[in-house]
């Protein structure tokens, strides 16, 4: 008597867009499927490029650093630990590439005053909200563009350790835990650097005020991000 065995069930392949970041990275590492890697690049292209452009202040350097960052993702995907959040891991790689780009080509960053984008204006506004006096002053009459330009310049003058935290937490909206992982420092250090950075920006902004001091920022910072 001939026995007919049932055909094995073949599960349909999930589309890359429906996979989590971790599934994309682990899947690419296991199979080498370029579509998985392309989806990961597409998913973070705008976000990481915006971060690198703001960090480096130069579009060409940012593009080079972005390409180098994902080359490193390709080369180091075997080192990725399954279960680790992918986003801060990518920011770690991108930050390292930005630092390398600065060391190679620029000793001093130039502040770009033409940075624009749908999301960036909103991000700048969030930080500017913390730097607004309740009293009418000459700087209160500045246009949004002028205030944004002042903020970019002021952030750019911060020490590297403080500037990095501002970029990640305020502009990229990483949580303290994610920023800590990206920078490979304790969460408590991220918080202390955030408060120090805001205090320095507060001091710089006060120097432009002629009437009254700014609102104390620590309470607002903790309310928003702690």
C-alpha cells in the first residue's frame, strides 16, 4: 500500500518592512539578504543623516559619515548582540564615524545656518522653549530663524561631551537610557551632562538678555526627559 506523505507547509516570507530592527539585522547577518540591509538603511536614513549633519555642520561630511557608518554596520553585524536595541547601537557607530570625520578633515566645526527640514524646526523649537524669558527683551524680538541660528552656534560651542548629549536627547529624542548606550556611559552621567549643557546654554542666553534672568531650566528638563 502506497503511503502519501503530506507536503510540508511553507510559511510565506515576511516583507522586510514588517520586520523589527533586530529581525532585519539578525536576518541579514544570517542570510546576507541585501533587501534586509536596504530596509534598515531606509528606515534610519533620514534620522541618522539629520543627526550627522547637525553634528558635523556640513552636508558633505555628513553624507560621507553616513555611508561609512552603514559600511561599519555591514562589517560589524556579526558583533551585534541579539536582544540589544538596534537604534542606540546604530547611533554609537554613527557618532564614532562623525568623530573620525572631524579628526580627519576639520579641527573646528563650522556652524551651518541653512540647516532646514520638516522635523528640525520642531526640534530647535523644543530647546528654544527652555530659553525664553517671560519679560520683553531685545532678544525676544528676534525672528525664529535668528534664534535658531543662535542656538545652533551656542550648542556648537559646548564641550564635546555636553554637545553629544544635547544632540542625542534633545534633537534626536533618544531616551536617557538609549543615549547612555550610544555613548557608552552611565545613565547618571547622561543626566548630569544634560543639566550641565542646559545650564551653559542658559548662561549664554542670559548674556544676550538686558532685563531679566531666564526661567530656571532644571525642573523643565527633568519633567520632559527624566
